[in-house]
C-alpha cells in the first residue's frame, strides 16, 4: 500500500499498527480506498453529499458537511463490550435524572454534592415531581467516546439533551457505499432498522418532530428524520396546547421529538409544552430537565451513579474529570493546570475548550486565575492522546485525531438499545484535539462488523 508509505501516528491508530502494517479489521476498506485513489474517492463522496443536499452550519457560518471517504471499522469483539458499557451508563444517567426530580437519594446519601445540582445550568425545578411515561427521561443519548494512546475506550462527555447526528449518520453511509467498492463480506452491520428503532422510542400514536425552522444549524437533519419516520415536521406555532393535551391540525399529539435549541422550561418551547408534559398529556423526547445529567461537572460522578443506582461496577472507563468546586481537588488541579483540558461548564460544540499544553502561556495563566476565582464555572479533564485514523487530506492519507458519537436509545417497551456504530468525528487540522463538526471537523461513517 504505497499510499501508506511513511504513514505514522504518534498515538494509537485504529487502522494502522505502529510498524506500519494495516490492522486486519481495516484491510478490506483500505484496499478499496487505495484502489480507487483517495483524492478521487474523497471528491466523489463529497459530490454525493452535495447531491443529497446535506447541510450543517458550523460556528463560522460554513454550511457544508465534510464526510471523509475512509470508514472507521470496529470488529464485533471490540464493539460488544463497548456497547454494553454505553447501555449501562445511559441506564444510570436516566436513573439520576429521575432521582434529581424525585427524592434526590444520591444527594441525601452523600454520593453527589448538593452544589453540583444547585450550580447546574440545566437544572429545571419545574420538573420536580414529574414522571414521564415509563419513567424514560432520556429516549436518545449521544455519548462522546474516545480511545487513548493504548487503544482503550473511554467516555469524554455525555449528551442527553438534544444529541444530533442520527439523520447525518445514515446519509454518510449512503454516500460512501455509493462510491466505495468493498466485497460483501466486508460490509458492516446495516442501518435498515434505524427508523423502526426510533419509532419504538417515540412510542405509539401521533408523533411530530419539532424544529426551530431553517435557521437551526441541523435543520437538514430535522427534515430527514421526519421523512424517515413519515411524521410531520412542525414549528412551535404549528402546535396548540389546551386542557392538558397537545394538538396539531386538530389531532392530538402523543409524542414530540424535540430538536429545537430551546430545551428549557423558561423558553418559547418550554412555555408551550411544559404544562402538557407535567400533566402527562404528551411524551417528550428528550424530556425537559435531562441537561442535569449531561452537565460537565455531573460527568465526574457518573461512575458513582452506576454503582449507586445499578449496584454494578462501571464497564467503561471515562476520562478523569476534576470537580473544581471541591477545594482539595481544585488545588490538585492547579498544581498540574498546564497539563489539563479546561472547559467552560456551560459550553458546547467545542467552544470554550482550552487544551492547556497547546495554548499560549499567557492564555493559560489568565485562565488559571479565572478558574481560581470561579471554580464552579469550569471543569478540567486529563489530556488524552486521542487515537487517529487514516483521513483523506489533499488526496493523501494522513493520521487525524478522532472521537466517536454512538447512539443509545431507551424506551419503556424495549429497554436500552445501542445502535451498531455511530458517527466518527475527525479533526481535519494536523494535531488538533478538539474534534467537533462545528470546529473545522468532519465526519466518518463507523462500521461495526457482523
């Protein structure tokens, strides 16, 4: 494979071993990529993306969606324990959300400090005492998972408010399979059941997908999902709430799949839907208040949540996260501050993240003083040497850092289901560790083998 001559990563690479040989799981895909010429294949995939009209607006206003032509391949033997750990984690996060708006046993028993809840941006006191149908608060979770320098999987962040990507992922699969010629035996587990899996989460009766409209960065996905589910795509003004029920075009709405940026009770969407949710008149995916479970500080306590609610040891490691509101932990973090990744606690989309080892010294010094003055506004994590994957860059294959956004679905009927694969997000800049589609990032399809 001459296109891989000189290919070397300074961390774990999913497809290429340290000695330059191709890992067995990736061989068929890389054979197909190299046979087609990486640059030509990349252009063909992006042509398919344009043909499909796929758009996602980044923070700099660019609305193109970059799909890399080289899929990431995960063998079944690696996927099964990862999926089990993800399912376990979402069960615990759902139990934590229910507890926060119920008896708060985890606080009473000293597992999670009260201040973690009091300072959470997305705590919704108006949800206290509410029980959603089937006690399912988190119908759809999109966790952010990384591999470290040893190739070990670990969770970086939890996303359980409005995780995006479920419409983009099958579109990436479609675009790649149209242009990449791989033998049938090398094809991944199919995504044919995605629509049915989503429908089970949304439940019986009339369903609508709720959007902000074309100004939402992921509006293309909202349209795609509504089409896949064969349900109406609506905006808040299309709905009417009265007598504890929700109506669209005169018909009762049983489930709202909310994809709006408004996810708070005190918002246009919240003021419309909260009274109906609180009365038990509509199922909301995901429910108001779930943001308390993907709070960046609450993340530090998820292993404790798993032990507390499930009476199990965590199956999946997570990146060490510092609770800077605890004085001794703060001092320990300040001692190694230059080695950490520091995040604004309320940020998302890769914004407000400072990788201290890669930042200017003056920036790190100023951030240290901000953290010392208001530690509850920040979280810090150990820097992980994110794994890499061969990526088409200007017609050549180059190692680029990646993470993985797998999707975990929960319903009262089926329990927890982890879809096979997800979107691998790739940082297109050499050495970049902020892996996000909003920050000059792209996407790869993720193939889980049968």
